[in-house]
């Protein structure tokens, strides 16, 4: 009887052991101090900055008016994918002709990787509202030792997992998923995340909307990151190599964005199949400030105060979300 039970018990224990996230504090919920300024990723222990670049920690524990709170912060408006915290960093930076500046986040893993074993990664990114330059340059590196440097330049290492060239990370509304897998050499103990490409190999595209031209983030690409998972169980961390980056919705246009107060919502398919839609407008605190049922091809709005708004358009087919900046 014992001989029959023991193999099943061992299999059950091994299965449980496999289903473990090797990344500590994967959604940045644990902290020793609430963030109140830039470059405080160390508060989300054991995450830290391996270079002189200054990645940020953002958490709802900060005051509502804080520039590093959640969901509203200096870089935009985004709810945490899980809980109340996430990290933020620049993947593309071009201010005062500075092109080599990079920001990375790094953490020790809960256990060293085993040689010859396949590991699976999944994490989520979101393009910040204040940014207008999106990039496809993103990677995740696993190393034996910490990648510490005394400068803020790119780290010249080829990461095990990289985004596909030309697949730009442009979604400001949703959390984009990056997933992949690799075979460990053995002994890798640290995970480092960021842009490992040099300036020549870092492609970028301009994305309309976003910050005002007077803001320093206007030419740069700042991203939020949340829910990082690494496991040797393909079911525990989704294994398909892909990066989300939704194509902008074509049924509706909301312009101009940013706007000085006069907005147009245009049904691009009015001549083919006009849509009767439900329009909800939320302020940065998540409260509904306007609700309309619209059947016009060109619906105009001119009563919103300065601020960041989420426009939700609900049709019989789907729901469209778009963030709009108003300034007077």
C-alpha cells in the first residue's frame, strides 16, 4: 500500500514545486516605504536599479496628489494590473540630445536556474499617457551575477528574451503581454529588464496624443510594468512568444488629442454601417462626468475642463477605450 501511494505523493510534490514564480514581489505590491519622488524602485524590495538610470516605483499607497501614485501619476493614468503598485522606466529617451540614457530594473530570483531546463516568462507593459515616442526595443536578461554599472548607458548584453523588431509597444489603455521561453545555462540568479539595444538599433515611432510639447516626456518613451512571472512550468507562465500592441481602433476617431477643449468624435463608417453608440466619459479619478447616447456621425464636445479623461464608446459589437488630454 505504501509503495503505491509514495510515487503519487512524490509526483504531487514535484508538481507543486514546479508551479512557483521565481520572481519575488512580481507585481510590486510589497514595499517598505511609499514612493514620493523619482528613482525609488528600491522601496519595492528586492527590486533595485543596476545602473545610474532612475526607474520609478509607483503605488496607490502614496497620496492621491502624489506624482508617483496609482492610478494617477506624473506620467499618466493607469490602474495596476494587479493590486495597487507597478514600476516605471524609460525604454526610449531623447532629451537634450541624450540618446544613450537607459533605465533598467533588476531583482535576484527566488532560486538559481537549472542547466538545460526550459523556463517560461510572462509580464505586462503599458505605454504611458505622457509619452509620444513608442519603441519595439525591450528585453529580459537572466545572469549569474548582478549587472551593476556606474553609468546610465545601455547594457551591452544580448537578453535571452527580446521583443520582435517592428512590433511597437503603443497601447496606452490596456496592459500589453510579453511572453517567451528559453533554455537556462545553469546558475542564473538575477533578472534584469529594459532596453538592451544601442541607439542605432533602437527603432521608434511617433504616436499622436500623449503629453504636451512642453513636457519632457514629449519625445520619450516611458512604460509601466507589472505582473512578472518566471517558471519552469509552461502552464504557470504562458509560453507563447508574442508582444501585444493593439492596432488603433478604426471605427471611431476622437480628435484633436491633446485638445484645447473642442473635441470631435467621428464615426468612420457612417456611410457603410452607422453605429448607434453609448458614450461614457470618466475623469482621472474614475468618476463618470458625462454620459450620452449618440447616433450622429460627428459628435462634438466642448464642455470638459483641463485634465485627463477616458472615453468609453460602447456599441452592439464591442467597447472602445481611448484616453484624451484636455488643456485650456
